């Protein structure tokens, strides 16, 4: 089994800048769309269950793009950047995800538009692994930092609206924003506390290596089975294992009897092995099972509609 993730979880400092080109912040705050009124778009999914919306780039398109709540910035596939003749900015950044890091080139975009926002003068990264999805790119969360993003699969819509009190029928899971502005919420796996990154760009949910120790499992536990490899925005593959857990608790929701993916353990002498809190990438396999959910970025809240 090859499990695809798309999360561009964090960006490193700009690599090899060209002096003639001023430094570009790919996630510049002024790209965040105004949330003064509600805007809605049609919600679809790629073949691996990740949410997609359509976008135009420099007036061309529309193109299907994954709406990735764990992507700090927006990306296009390299073939699309070449097809559109986007100008290379002579700069690279490192994309970090669950399966490692990869270098990506920055391209200039005059106008990047969806039904949820209309941004001008955007620097977009070229997705190194175009085979990770049949979509033509990723819409990152730099566009939505000022408001609330709501996914409603039953209505086939995604909407962007002002931050505020939850709508009727929604339970609140209070979280925090990490240093890249992405939402982390508390979950429990078989009674053990985890930090979970809300990641619609991940096809499946993946637990960190230190999770095994936290759950009281050994690396050679008979409950663990080889589960192939994961690959992300880069081309690296990481071998993983799977094991069945009785319950994953997220606010008012309990997911029961789940086959969960585990990444390899950190080295025994690694500080991460002894100090890191176990973490979970909360992927679309679980998020799609919710009736509806929203991320309120200014309030650092995950809102879950309870049927």
C-alpha cells in the first residue's frame, strides 16, 4: 500500500536567493481574503478523498486544487506552472511534511482566484510530486487566516465567513495555532493524549513514531503490520506500519475500532524520543466521517456539527 499525503506543513527559510529578485514571503498576510461576508464554493474530492475546489490562475482554468488545511501556503504542480508560462522567481523553499523535505521553486502569479478569494501578486511554490494527486495544485491556509473555513460534505459546499460564535448545532474543540498558523487540537487515542494537526490534505490519519511508546506498544508488537509507504508533497517515501486502536476521541466524536498508520520510531538517543508529545495527522479519512466541520483560525477552534 502506498499512502499519499499532501500536507505542506512548514516552509524553511528561502534558499539560494537571487539578488535581483526581492525576498518573497509565500504566505504573506496581505493575501488573506477578507472575511467580511460569507463566500461559498462547490466542494468536490479527489480520488483519495481530499477536498477540492476550482481555481483560476492568471485567468486560465478552472483547475481543481486540493483545499489543504495543513498547507501553510499555496502550490501549483510543476507541469501546470510550465503550461501557464509562470515566471520563475529564482528562489527555492523547503517543503516539510510527514514523509520528509523537498526543495521547491517559487513562481510568480499575477492573479489567483476561487469563489472564496481573489488574490493578486502571489508567489506560489511548484509541487515537487505532481503524482500525489490528479488535482493541479494546493490551496493553502494563507488565504483564510482572517476567518472561518467550513466544510459541509452533505451540501457539497465549502464556505469562508467571519470568525465568531459557532453556529447552532456545532460543538467547539478549542485548539491552538502552531508557529506556522496551522490548527492543532487535542485528541485521545485509547485514553492517551495527543496533539493533532487538522489536515484535509492527508488522505489518511498518521500517528508519530513516539505514539507507539505512549500507547504502551513495542516496535515489534504483534499488533503492528507492514503498511507500505507514505509519500507527500516531495518524492520521498517513508515505510510505515499499521495497528488497530479501539478509540480515537475528538471533542464530542468517538471513532471506534480504527486501523491507524504509524510512522517509524525516532532513534533511541533522539531528544524527540524522550521529550516529544505524541502527535497525530488528522486526515481526511476521519474528517470526512464528520457531518460537517469548520476551522476558525482567529479563535483557534475546530467546530464539529453534531447530527
